[in-house]
């Protein structure tokens, strides 16, 4: 960027997805590029329309550019044990840095300010800087005005007003504000964006206040992380994953989102672009599991509160699968995180299973359901519990590097995905064991869910990957239905709770025999993607993690070898072969990072520790410079998909726990 007006010659229009860090305040989040530009920010809440979205359209999306105004190389890192992001500029005449953070406050009125602070500091020598603040409201569709007075600019759109304060002079240029300034060693400048309106009035942020906010934010994150019980070999990566998962929680309701972005593509130029800013039951459940394993019980309890207060159990009419629904797939991958649950088995007593991954126990009573419906649970909800997430395309945005369409909302809410019942009930089981005992009302809800699963486990569904090839009798769905019933029976026995154990046991055993007879391919010498097929699927890695089969059972070891030969590329794992099992979507995809971490766990449980450790260490090298992961890894090692992805970080935590324990 050669000046205050925008990018200069030779500057790439889009940074690689991995060239970003994440900041947030447990209500919303922003991506900051290694060039100092905020190119994604939704003010007020994760799923709000964007204010800055140049990551989806370099010209129309809007951004907050801030950088040294001379040639400089950069380095980006987190302030240790926090989510305060530092972007440092090294130039011939000095060194400067931007400290980006969003204060985390408990007071509801002040939280409505949603303050974003950018503190610029000259560390050595002297450096000129430039700033350009160019919001584009409502995904770049809403007009806005801007006026400057007393060092403060107010951007006003019909639905949102933002105040920009600055300790250096600013000027208006059309709809934007810019500034050119120079700092000498020890000097600093502060830019602050606040949402204003109602009871929240503009408030100037002086250098001293920015310093105070910086210290308070650092203290918040370090105090939170100090609760972690993890002391293993990969502490830095595990803790970064935990901090990332915490950033993806919505404090007002306890919801946990799959990712803070929408439409970052799984393939450059492809159509696999989905909105992940919602709560997937499986993903959130596994997130709770990971938090419980690390010792963060408050997050588990908060998510239970979300389920109790915002999730109604009722049947809804099934809707046809649509490509748009794929977003779910990514998130599902999250669900893959279920594997994480398996990991829980890692630290959990031997009796606990992988599916036990989360803490979503607070659920209201379920009502009767129609066999043709999607069941008493939706696969996803809004962060406030909203059930309707209408999906639409934004044709005015070109998409990241031309990857259209850009979508907001998610039509996958109407899919039938039977595996979510195993993920949820396993998480309830774990919460009862590691958190607080389930209430009688919670148990009534669990019982009704299990009764429904006993009746409907044999239905075809869209499956964990939500392929577009139509509903099938996916093995993973059968597996997680078995988990739902088995964990409920285990909980009933442990607590002496009332349950129809004869009926439940009969259904559980029937599912087991069905999987063993129709899920095993004698020709392929492996368990397969769906019944009576010969197609491999990485979701099968959950079989030993969920304690369905012994990790050293000959049939499982044969399956593990088959997966290694058919879906693994230098320790990176593909979900399935789309040539053998068409998914109804155009284009190719990369390896799924959650599957790669599942593979590590499966190797670990099979006693192949040298292979497991090598695969795990290799996966760590594919993280970005901050230790963050998107959903997939492309053929040339680049990160693809929404970023960062909760399920990948959940699976990392699980794999680290299991491998640590096995290595001793």
C-alpha cells in the first residue's frame, strides 16, 4: 500500500488465509493480517453483518489499514499467554509495532461499546506510519456518512454507528478517514473504534487509557489460561488452541461457534464456501469436552446454559440437502472433533468414551417426533438460539481471490444428521462425571432423546460430511447412535436413574451387530463409509476412539492400514475419495485437519507410538505462524476454509492429551 488511499503497485490484493491472527471480546472477532490490515470484522456479534470484509472483496469489503509507511518486513505474534496480537515492522530507520486487542469487560453497558483498540508504538529509531479506516456496512451494501470533530470521526449507517478516536490528526477522504504520522522511539499513537448509540456515548481513548486497557486485557487472558491443567509436551500449541476456542465463545449466551468467518473457500475459485458463524451441536459439544479436559469448567457450564435456555427439542420437517448446506460439512468436520471426545477417553478413566466430548447437558424436555422429520434437535442454531438461519448469496462481493459465491446464513439447518445425538449425550455423560450432576429434568430430556434414537437410528441421513450425493446409511451415524444409547445406559447405571434398560440395550446391541455385519467389507478388508459398500471414510477413525471396538481388534487394525494406504498422504488425511464417492459438489478439496488429528489418536491407541508422534509433529508444522488452523490443508500446504476452525483445535487438544499419556 503506497499511500493513505489504498494498495500500491505490486501489493497482493489478498493475503493468504493463514497470514492472519484473531482478536476478540467473546462477542465478536476480527482478523488482522500480517500487513497490519483488519480485513474482517463484524461489530456487536459474530453473526452480525460485516464492517470490514476486504478478505471477501478487496475493493468493496472495507478495511482498516495501519502500517509503516516505508518498506518494512513484518513479524506477527501473540503477547505470551494472551489473545493480544502484535504486528511488528522492521525498517531501515526503526522498529515499530501495532498492538491489537479488544477489551473483555463484564459490565453489560460497557460491553455494548465493543471497543477495538489499535496501539502503535515505536520501539527503536523513528518510523512514519499511515492509516486508512474504510468501513463498508452491511457487507458493503449500506451507505454511510462520516464527519470529524475534535479528533473523533463518526461513521453513521442506517443500522450502526461507529466512533473512531485517534491521538494523531485524522482527515476525511470521501467515505473514509486517513492519517499520516511519524513516531520516534518511545512514542505511541492510539486508534479506537467504538460502537455508539443508545446509552453508549463516544469516549476518547487517550494513550494512558489505552495502556490501562492493554494491561487489563493481558491480565484477563493470563488469569483465564492459568486454570489450565495441561502440563504436557506440547503446552504452547495446546494453550494456543484453548485460547482460540475461548475466543469463539459468545459470552451472553454461552454459545460456541464453529468459526468466526464466512465463505473462506475450501478450494480457491471453487463453490465450497459456507457461513460457519453458528453453533453446531456436535462441534460445540466437543469444544466443551476439550475445555473440561483442560480444567475450564465455566465454559462447559455456560454451554449447558445455552442448551437449557435457547435450544428447544422438537421435530421439524426435513428439507432437501443443498450445496449451501456444506457449510455444515465443515463444521461437521468439527463434529469430527467428536474424535476429540475420544480423546477425552485420553484423560478420562478408561470407562469413559470418546464421544463423551462435551458438556451440553442442559436440555429441555423433548416432544414426540415424526420419523420423517429431522428429529428433536437441529444440527445447528444461531448464537442466540435462533432456529431459522436463512441462507443467501452476496453477488456484489467477488469472494476471497474470486471464490464465489459469498454466502451468509446456512441452509443446512434442515438436514438429518443422526450423529449429533451421540455427540450431545456423550457430552452430557462427561459433564455429569467431570462437571456437575445432571438434574432430573435434564435426565428426562436425555431419556426422550435416547427413546427417539432407538426408534430412528436406522434411517438414512446426510452423514457427518453432508455429502450432496443423497442420504445413505452412513456407518458413522450408526456408530454415534450406538454411543448415544451406550453413554445413557452407563449414566443411568452410575447414578441409579430410571431407564428402559431392556429396550435401550436391545437397540444398542442391534446397532452393534448391524455395523459389524453390514459395515465390514470382506473384499476391502475394512469398515466402510456406508452399509454394504467398499468406500473408505476417515470418520471411521472414531470407532476405537468412541470405544465401539478395541483399538487392537484385527478388523480395526486392518481398517487402519486400509485408511493409511487409501486416504493418508504423508500423515495428512483426506475425508474420503470424491471420485469413488461423489459428493455432489464441483472441485477438489484438501486434507481435513481434524481427520489428521484423529489419525494420530487411532495410531496412539493401536500402540504405534512412533508413527503417532511423527504424524502429530508433522501436523504441528502446518499451523500458521501463530499456531492457528483453518479447516483444510491444500495440495501445496496452504490453509483453506474458514479461519480459525474450532474443530481442528479441539482435535489437536485431544490428540495431544492421548499421545502425552501414552508416551508417559
